[in-house]
C-alpha cells in the first residue's frame, strides 16, 4: 500500500459495516462499476483502467476511527445526509430511524436505504437510460414515492448485498421472503469435478460447455455461459478470481468459496431482471 487511508478505511474496521465502492468516471462502453464491500478496499477493487479509480463509501461512521483501528467499540452514526433522509421521508411518508432496521410500513433505516440504492444501481434499464451521466460523474439516485416499490427494491438490494460479500445471511437479506427461496450461498449447486486429486490452477481457467477448467483434469460445473461472462467494472468475475490464483493448489475452503461466487453471480443475474420487472410494473422510468 502507498499509505493508510484511515479517514475512510478506519470506519470499515470496527464492527458490522458495509460500504459501496463505485467509480466516478469510466472509459468503458457500459456502466457496471458498483460493488459492495465489508472490508478494507483497494481503489482498483472494481477497475484498474485509466480514470476508473474507485471510491469507498461506508454506510456507518465510527465516532473515533482510531479506536476502531485498535479494535475497540465506538459509537456509530449513519453516513447519510439529513437533507437526503428528510427528502426520502417526505416522498415515502415513512419515518427514518437511525439505529435499527425499519419495518418498511411505518419506518425505514440506514440498511434499507443502502439496499434501495444498491438495487437501483443494479437495474439494467437504469444503467442504459442514464449511461451518459454515469460516464462522467458519481451515480445519482432517483427517489420514489411508491412505498411498495421501495420495499420491493429494498428486498432485492438486501439480497444483492448479501451475495456480493458472500454473507450467510446478510441481516436484512430476504431469501425466505422472496418466493420462499433458499439461500443460494448455502446450496450453490456447483461442484469441482473430474478425475485426479490435484486442485492446481494451471494456465487455465478455460470455459467449455458449462464447465470452468482449472487444469486438464478438473473443472467446476455447471457454470452457465452468462455467469462465466458476467462482469463487474473491468473484471470478468469468475475468470479473474481463478487467474489471480494461477500456479496455486486451491484449498477446499477456496473451492467452496468459488462455488459460492458462481452461485452469487447466477443469482445476481436473476435479481437484476426482477428489479427491472418491478420498476416496469410500477410505471417505469422516470420513477417518482
């Protein structure tokens, strides 16, 4: 590291925090430059291309980041501007509560706001409609006055947050509220198969017919082509994780982690479609 960034990263050291990592400008032809984090984060977490440098935005701020660095408990407050939460209260006719999750009928909390924002940023139609704005500045978040749509997007966003930090489960993730679905991270539905016992990532990974080969004998399966090709920022997720481990023998824990990553990407693709369907059913863009 060049030097510590305690003014931001200190807040990610103390307790159960989440943050958004996003780029301000992009040179890519698509905007997909958002990812959740619950740990110290490098500015290339999403992209290492010129001008696509990343910024981490913690959900909660510790009153003393130096104490957080020492592992001590410190008071926290949401990293949300009062003007913003007041505007959302006015739109939704709900009350913002700082230190607890809302019931989304009378109240909403900081994690609900984060989940809503995360869902909006994973809407394919939002990314396409506002691409020219997203190329040159931080994303702007439209606020809805439709409390039912807000609650739906909070559920989708909470699921995405849980998936992207591989959390089982994220506190507000709605696995069991969303069509009684099981937690996809607990049952990934993908395994390491093939002959032999070696788990070394050789010159691979290579993709062929729903299989991700790490060497001539071993492969992860099943992996759909859309999952293999899915990108966050400048990175093809399922490929990059393995490329970073070329020449290494994967531990059983790493094998389990990769299976969860495949499941997370697969579920992300499904949820992104559901987000657009929910927005369209509520009247489409621009939401109000």
